[in-house]
C-alpha cells in the first residue's frame, strides 16, 4: 500500500518518507496525528510552484508532473537512530492501522 524507495544505505535519516495515493494522504496524516505519531508534509507545494518561481521564471502547474504528484502523495514519519525499538514499532503499527482505517489501496508506482 505504500511505496518505499531504495536508499543508498549510507545516510542517516531523521524521518522516513512514505508515499500513499493522493486521495487518502490527508486522512492518513490526520489519523497518525490522532494516534500521537509525529507526521509532516514537508513540501505540500512543489518548489517550481512557489510564488517566486512562478513570478520570476513563469513555471506553471503541469511543468513538473512528478514533483507535483510527489507533493500530493508524500508524508514523513519519525524514524531515526534515537527512537527506541518500541517507538519504531509503534510508528509502523500506527501507520498500518491508519492505512487500514482509511482504506488505502495498494500503491503502484
């Protein structure tokens, strides 16, 4: 139901980025917050659609469809070396529970 990209194995992340279908992303965020999981959408608007980019270089919706899709589908949950194993398991469990609750369909990249 989620798509997990492959990393290079050499970075230490403070968050784990999850991609779900756009139709349920905001409900997943709300459900995780209700369960006490810190969740964020760091880029709700793709960079090329920020006002300065639109005004200065004339970017418009549709110019970067992959970035626009990611902005609609991506959310981040805490996942780092400072979380205990129990905390990590809780985040994963709450993510799965929330995906079930909102009826998140299988994600196909």
